C-alpha cells in the first residue's frame, strides 16, 4: 500500500520565512512535525482525513518550536577542497591531489580538482568506515560468541546503525567522522542486538559488557550527531575551485 497520498507546501511568514512540506499519509493518525537534522527541512505529516486548516493551526501553534530547532541546527558544510573534514574526530585539511580518487595521507585528505570532489570524498570515508567497523564488529561479536551477518553501509537520517532479525548489520558511513570510541560504541550496540533484539535492561547489560562507557559515547552522538549529518557530499553542491 502506498502510504503517501499527496503533498504540498506552506510558508510560515516571518524573518526568515520557513517553507514547510505538508505530507498526507495513510499511516498517520495524528499531526507530526519534523525538522531534519541533516538539511534543516521542515515537514508536517497529517492523516489523509485531516482538514488542512487544522494542520496549519497546529503548525502556527508550534512555530516557536520550529524556529528554535532551525536556529540550533548546524550550518551545512560542503565537503570539498579547502574544507576541514573530520576523520576519526579530528578535522583534516582537504587539499588538491592527483589521480582519480581521494586519499587520506600524511594527516590530510587529497582529492582531484573538478566537479566530483564530494562523491570522491564520500567514497573515501565509506571505505575507511567499512574497514574500521568490520574490525570492531568482529571483535565485539567474538566477545559474545555470536556470528554477525552481512555488514552494509548507508547514509540514514535518523539512526546510526541497525540489526536485522537475520543478524545483518547496517551502519552509517558518517561514523568515520566521529571519534574512534564513538564508532566502536555503535558497533558494540548493534552487535549486542545479536543477543538481545530489543532495548530492554538485558540488552543494555550486554552493551555495557562490550562498552562499559557506552553512555558517554551515546551522549556524544546526541550532542554532535547533527554536525556529522550537516556535511554535504552531493555532486550538485560541487563546482570548480
């Protein structure tokens, strides 16, 4: 069943005006506002039967909430030559390089000039993340005596990892930008789901067995995760230097 019936936009007047996407959903049972941590887009989901006037009244009542979240959102950062792109929690200078691919060498990131800097930098970070996450998953799974399934890397907007009922693990490749201990915590968190497919007290005991300091790193992601999501690697944002 298709969950989206139709969408439209509404502009909240003010300084600055705020464009809000109105999305009618067959699955929605109430009004739900969301401000994207990645790009600051604002959306309002509403049931297909709800009058639009009621949805707009709901939006106006919460305009202050929307603007506070927009003000707190990090400024989008473009991954390209001249930027300081974090790897393992440390900003690394992005400089012009030779060849066809981006490289991390001598404490800096080299990428060829031209219109594909963002995608090449994304490919580099994805490769580095896969290497480190694979090692971390193997170590934590070994400690539990569990066998993980397939590991995939994606770019989700609302989670840093997941574990399927088959034991397949998914991680955000953006974790390579976080400190190594944070990446390791997320690996431990998802491996813990191989033993407890829930977030019960039993699950957190398993997580604490693998990372006794897990709360510290979970809190780091809550405070700084939006900054990782603010980095843009899309082709459209690139251009000649």
